[in-house]
């Protein structure tokens, strides 16, 4: 399911712009105050594609449902081992790969796991700790709510499949009374899907700590 796929963004650098000699005062202040939109999970990929730790990580660990859902709190960044070694921030977090580094919105490291240390359980714990630090939302509650939402989606997809089959049969053998019922069922499904999309939007509308309060 696409909604359980981790949305990795491949990058060549992670560290924010550094303060350098010759910058204007405005540029210097901006660099010092760098704050990402969301906390980050950085996956440093091993150059050895045959590494058994890499296969386990990508085929087993990243396939864990709760882990995949939990990543929706984060920007998920993927960077090569070589680029990580030249990144002024990541090179301070270790030298081995594969490695997972957790960063706050202020680019502060909170956890780093490498090689065989990496498991779904440890990643979930690290994610939960960082979410607690960065968000007003509950990590566990969001994962539970989103899992229920995915179960509802499965039901809606089954209903969509059945209605499509009914529509195909009616095209082969028209029946006015069945056509009216099918149209009602199709409209009802559209409304349910719209409601589902709104629920997903609400669940994924996270509130970062320090964000201004919004009026009800």
C-alpha cells in the first residue's frame, strides 16, 4: 500500500547553511537560526549494496507498519555514505553505514543507530522520543488512529471493487431499477471517500511545540 511506503527524499547534504566570513548580518542571523519544517530521519546508505544489514533494513525493518506510519511525523532523507562523510553535520554522527540519524528541527542529533543495532523496535522508540520532544501530538495515538483509518480504506476499496463489477454487469445487461440503486451506492461511496480523505488530513495535521496557538 502506497500510504505505508516511507517517503524517502534523496539528498546530497543535510547540514543547513553555515555562517561564513563575508556574509551580511542578515544572512549570518538566518544561518544561525536555521530551523527545519519538521524533525528528520536521515538514512545513510551503505555503498555496499550486497550488505546483509542493508537488505534486512530495507526488506524487513522499513516494512514494519507502525514504523512506516510513524515516519509521517518526519522528513525522511536518504544520503549516500560518501556524501554523509563530507557533510559537516552527519560526519560528526559516526562513520559506519547503513546508519539512521534522528535530528530535531534545529538540526540537533537525538539518536543514531547503525548496522545490526537497527531494528523496528529501536527505530519506533527513537521516533516516539523525538515526536514527544517536537510535537504536541501523541506518537502512539496517531499510529493507532491511522491504522484504523487504513482498515477503513480497505473496506472502501473493497466496496469500490464490488461497485465497479456491478457497473460492468449493468453495461452488459442494462436494468433501470438496478441502475438507480447503483448510482445511489456510487454517490454514497464518493461521500465516504471524501470523509476518509478529510479524516486523514486531520490526523496528519501535526502541531509542533512552539507553534502559535490558532483560534477555534
